[in-house]
């Protein structure tokens, strides 16, 4: 464990980039060999849009990283945050509790709020407009959403009081988990179901990408599935019945045009056809 902590304390940016690119490459190969849905899309053109948004996410996070590092350092130095207020734990338990809390506050709650607050949804919507969910969809976030997520992550780190190595560990796990849950692959149904008791499985996250409510507003989890199960936001839908996208933006030129995707947050708000 100490080796892991030591590695993530000073993980080089090049390693983080390699994990991101390597993950996309591996899942790309698998989903090309055994795709779950045969989309008949231009995979490279589609990836071009999503990789653009992945790069803007990286740039936003790179520019703001100093704030996150300082926030984590401040929390540790001042004994601030849940991890510092809890009784002393052995390092394994400390790490698991920390990752769970980061997942709850910085990811699950942040995601739920992005769906419920209209202004934030304008930005998060871009993630949902994708009608061809594959591994590149995982980091399809409008730059505005990347900033919003950064704010939530920083707040999460302060509330949890997590050291920076734990944040880097969480983010690394999150990148791979996200690529996996979006990949255009299908696990055996029973295995996917079993996985969804502990972790967000591909089927579980894809229900979140079904084009109509109430499914869009379910399964907000990022790495761990416990939060959706605990707070009643867990939903299932047969994988064959899932239609990707969001009902307000199903036209090809709206979800497959970079310029339009960038401008969606500033366009007139559209209400979904079916309310909860
Ligand atoms: Zn969402
Ligand atoms: Zn998604």
C-alpha cells in the first residue's frame, strides 16, 4: 500500500496521459472486435468530437490543478474534513473509505445536481446528446462542465479532507471505469448484474444514457453503485431496449456537430417531452 501511495503522491502527468490514451486504445480494440451495438456510424469522426472534448477537459483540469493540490494540502495540514475527523483507521480502510466518500460527494452528488439544476444541465447535456455511446463518450464534457466538475471535485476534496495521492488514485480509477462503462461492449448479463451490486457496470451506466426520463435521471454513480441503490436512484432497463441520446436533441446535426455542441449551453432551454 505504501508503494501505491508513494506512486500516486508524485504520479507524472505523462503517466496519467498514458493511462487515459492506453485505456481508450484497449477498449477501442475490444469494441471494434466485438461491438454490442452495430451503429453503422463513422467511428473516427465520432471519436474526433469526443476526443476534442476529452482534450478540453484535460486542459481545464491542468490549468486549475494548482487549486486542487493546494486544497488537498490545506485540508491535510489543518486536519480538516471527514477523513481527519473519523477515528484512526488502518491504511487500507482509510483508502477505501476515502475513495467511497470522494465518489459520493465529488461524483454522485455532483452528477445528480447537474441533472436537477437547469443552468448546470445546459452544460452536462452535451454528454447526453451522444447517440453512439462508445469508449470515447466517457469524457465527452463541454469545457463549461469541466469547470463545474472541477469546482465540485475541489469541494469534495475539502469536505472529505483527502490527501492528494488519494485524489490522483481516485481520478485514475475513474478514468478507466468511465471508459469501461461507456465502451460499446456487453458483459454476460449475469456478470453485469453481479458487478452492479458493487460497481457501476456497463449496463447500469447505459440506462443513464437512455433518451427519455425517468431513465436519464437515474444511475448517477461513477465508480461505486452503492449510492444509487441507497438513495433510490437505481434503475434497470433491458439492454436491448436502450436508445442512446436525449429526447430534446436527437437530430443528427445537433449532436454530431462540434460547433453546435459547444453552443448548446447558450441556446434556448428545451423541456423534455416526458416529465417524471
Ligand atoms: Zn448525466
Ligand atoms: Zn455517461
